């Protein structure tokens, strides 16, 4: 709807797709020569940008252009506040008092300001994301390298060997590989988004309604399944063959390409976390167990804990299996299921964990990221009661947190970079290379909120991500 008040013109639009995967608004306000754009998930304040034009007529012309573009994409006039904000689920953990006095072999720990679910560790960096939308990147020796501030809580951090992404409670997935985060996927589901995993351009998503979905690099849903009898999908893992899930009714597998349901198996208790290692899946459950299944669906092993298993992981080949329970304890088992030790974390209950290079990284209910030495020698030393002194990592007060980009830097020089062009394709705008060195019919993963039909953009380089391109370096808008 458009209204005029004291010379101010405002247009408010909303979009909600028939599958319930996206619920967004777009508001355009013209006040004299100033044009203000506000957009985001319905029920939030969204993001805002303001630009001043030479006069009111030019500002209104630009506003009309943007409104036409949105209406072509399916946005419709709406009344603000008529739709409800998508529910965000926080995990309610009833923590029991730890009776374990000895602390696990924690090398260092870094405390953020709220409960942390998101964790990812690669060869150089350990990432943590929390309920406040804070994301921190630390070196593997435990020094804070950089930080970001996203619009809502961060449930998980994922990578596909090219980039690191943060799944945010605003329904978007942000690329954290550059100086500024930018929106890479829009993946809202009908219920609250709980978990993500990424492999070869396929993004697996599970939600609080037991739904499992697969999205491609353009944020287009490839397939989706819901189970009216299930809830709380805290597990989704993806590999070259399938999307593996876990929720209140057990674990299962969908074919990655077609979404065909290959198998489903019940578990003892609800699945609270999932891990994959080689040809095995590990499901942490509310029945105080880790249950190991093959990726063909055969149940082969249980690992007994003393509390609900909030997180789990395994070393290569499943030589060692780890668990974090609701009593602030962390466990180490051998592959056969023998408990080698149960020790305190010293920093609350582990909501997520990851094994990487003989270290177990955990993030906890009090917002701590901790690195635990789980090399064979350290595991044996812990069995004998010997653990290292813990080092607490401090955040430098002057470190700025980078927020997502809402508009692109303008350049008039495309030399030395790769030129991209916005192409209208039906109701969607695709970004493709306008450079003979690259496949011109391949799409470039690019923030949807920053695309424009016939828009020209410059990036430092493109990388082949398997049938599509990802941007290397900074994004810039080319203006003649």
C-alpha cells in the first residue's frame, strides 16, 4: 500500500511463497530527495539503507524502479503487521549439577556473551556463533582473529571447503569469507530453522517441525519432506549420496538429488545432535545414548552416557567417540563402546562439538568455545588423572564486529577484476559472468538483496564450485 503524509511517500510489500519457504517484506520510502529502503524477514525491523538523489523526482523514479522489480518477483501490496514473525526455537536444556570433579584436558577456552550452538573448525580457524548473533573466528592456538555481528542468533556454522557460512535465525545463511558478511542463501522453512549442513553446493536444512529440505546455490528449494508425527530436527548431515536427518522419531536418509526417502530407523529417545564419519552416522539422543548407524541404515553400536546427549563427534574411522551431556560432562569412548573417561568441561554443557586434528572443540550453554586435547596420548593421560592447565582467551576491546553489507561499494573501474551482469530469468534475477574466461551460462552465488536486472558488478575473481561460481574478494557495483 502507498500513502502520502507531509510529502513522504511509502510503499510496503510482502512476499510469501506457496511452499512457506520465504516470508519477507520490502518497504520503500521517498522523503524529498532521500530514498530509504527497509527489507528483511517479516516480524523483524530488517535492514535499512538511505541514499540522497539530486532532487525528489529522481528519488521517486528510482523508488518506482525498485518497486517494479519487486512486484515482478512476486511481492504484493500488504498491511504491515498482518503476518506473524516466524517462530525462533531456542534449545531448552535442563542442566544437572556435575558430579565430575576432574576437568577434561582443555587447552584453552573463550567465553562469548550468550549460549553458543554454532561451531566450525578448519585447518586454520575455529569459529563460534551464539544466540546474540555474534560470530568469532579464532586461530587454532586460541587467539581472536576477527568478529561479525549478524541480525539474529546463529544456530550453526558450515563449510563446503570453499567458504564458511553462518545459519542465522533470521532465515538466511551468511557468507563469512570476506571482509563483510553477505547473504548467500535464503532458507526459511515453515517452522523454525534448527540445523544446516553443506556439501557440493547442496544445503541441507532441518526445522522444528521435523521438516527436511535441500536447496541449491541459488537458494532454490530442490525438494522438501515434512513428517506430521515428528518435531525438533536437530540433525542434518550431507554427503555426495544423501541428506541424513534426525528428529523426534529417529534417523533416516533422503537421496541428495531426488529427495527419494531411502530409509528411516527409530532411535531410543529423540535425536538431539548428529555427526557423520566415513560410512557411519552418530545420533546423540535424549535416552542418554549415542547410537551409531551405517549410512545404509543398519544400527551397529550404542555408547552409554549418564545424561541426555546434547552433542557428539568421532575421530577418523571412529577410533574414538565423544559425547557432551546435560550434566556439563564430556565423554570419550573407544570404537567398541567402552567408556574411557567421563570428565567435566569446566564451562557448562556442550551444545555442539567438532573433532579436528586430535582436538575436540565444543561450544556450550554459557557461550564458551573450548579446545580439548584428545590425542591418544592426552586421552591416556586423562585416564590417569593428568590434564593441562586451562588458558582463558580474552577478546580485545577495540576489535570491531562487522555487520552484513546492505549496499555495495561503487566503482567506475572494472580493470583487473571479473565483470558480472544481472540477468532477468522469469521472476528471478540471476548473476552471471560477462567475461570470456568463464562459463557465461553458469550462475554466480550472489546476495539476492543486492541484485538488479541489467546491473553490472565487479569482483576480484571467481572460483568453480561445481557447476556454479562463488565470488573471491570484495563485491562492487560498476557505475558508468
